[in-house]
């Protein structure tokens, strides 16, 4: 039987460039890091890039400048909210100088590093954490270290100059990390990547990392008990939190998490709510490496889910993480006794709840 004219299926074929900006940026990164194609910025001309523009994010010049081509690449750019325009203009930039560093905070190779996302003017939240669940030192016979992650409070966002107060705070508590970039909601992803880079350089031997907001309550002792019981095989790839699955972008412009089709299409990967999640130090190092192969996304917890997907991992849901609060009335101390993290709480509530849990007379056996 003659088969000369039979149409055969190709083992691999070239994809079409996406019409959505983020998806197209990711396609470009996938080309650069494809181990089979071995594409570089010097040989990329052999491919058809008529509908895309390749740019290796690792070669971005410093200091970062706004990317002028974005307004021409995003069809509805001029109608997007200002926060979106700002994010897109600087989306390829990941290199920002560190203003306040803590070079020796991890010298004792902590069992648990508490990395808390904060804003410059949240002095009361940071102090409440220091006086309660984020107190550095030995907890349940394990070394715990706390750092607060900050960008800059800019005059563009109508903040006063807080640099002097932050320097005093850093000298007093030695727990602030601050980078010179505009601290905004969409730049939380940038805060994530800058922290992972810092971790890889200055704290690579920390056994575990809790990444959370400065308005969460954490039962640190319960967290350590949970970690101490983990099998060695489980600990290496640990990533637990309050996991969201089968989520899609919100298209309503009135919503905080609005993502237009011109920027992203598709379903989100499983991800842990950004209020707080727990993962191993070994995985943190791998996340840093893979994060450079994922285009920055304007929502940080979804970006982290994308990085995990690149690693072939899925975050695990843990009942002790309550990103969307608890069902029972919060004034009941025993609600928190077996939980790990609850979002959100005021500084006053954080201190009050912690005082309940450290009270030696607390009895929850009948709860």
C-alpha cells in the first residue's frame, strides 16, 4: 500500500502567538528557556516573531526604564486603570537596589523564617507582630527569625517621607528589608521575587518559610508542632495554605482583582491565598530559580502558583489556614488553638488573641 501521500502528524509544531500581553510574554520566556530549541536573543531571528517581541528579562538594564512598546502591544492600554498601566510599563524590570538589609539575620540557620509583607506606614502592625506571634528567638525549642518586606512609600501615592523613621526602626529591631521600588498592590509580585533572591543569598539554610501579610494572626507554636511531625520526604516539597482551585480572571473593572483579556487569558493554576502560606526552604530556592522563567503577573499569589506549576508541584490545602476568616465568633480563644493562620486581624486583635494562647490557664479540652 502506497503511503507517499498520507499526511502524518508532526511530533512538535510551532504555536500561535497569543493576543493577550502576559501570555505572549510567557511564550517568549518559554522559548528562551526551552532546552530543546536553545533559543537565545542572538539567534531568535530564525523564528517568526512578527506577532511577538522577544526580550530576555534577565538582560533588563539597570536602572529600569518604562517599556515604551507596551502601549502599542496592549490594545486597550489607554483605557486600563492607572495601576495596570504602571505595572505593564515596568513588568520586565526585576532589578531594584536594596535600601535596608539584614545581612546576618539568618546566621544561626533558623528553623522557621517569618517573612511578612508590610507597607512603610504600617508601624503598628509590625509592632503588634513583634510583641506576639512574630517574636524572634526560640519558640518550642526552635529558632525563629522575623523579617518585614517593604518597598518605598512614594510621593506619587501621597505618602509623607518616612525614610528617617524606617531607618530608626531598622536600627532598633534589625528586622526590616526594604527595596527601592513603588510599593503597590500590583507590585506585590515584585516583592515576592526580590524576597526569593534575598533568601537565596542571605538565608538559604532556613528550614521553613512562612510568607504572610502583616494583618494575619499566626499560631506560631502550632505551626512548629505541625512542622516537627512532617516526614522527611514530605518536607522537601512542602507548600501548604488555603488553596484555591479552578479560578478564572475577574473581568469586572470594578473589582480589585480585575484582569482584562488584553492582558491574560486562561485558567489560573491552583494557588494558595496570599494572606499566608508555608513552604520549605529548599523549595524557596527552587522557586527563586524558576521565577525567572515566569513573566511577572499582577497578582502575587497567582504568580507563585504559576511558579509551582513550572516546577510540577501543586500547593496542598491545609485546614489550619483560614484566609477567608473563621466560621465561629473570633472572641472564642479555643477557635485559634488548633489553627495556624487566620486573615485578617487588627493589631489590637492580634495581641489579644496571642495573650489567650500563651495563657497557661487556657483549657480547650471540652471545646
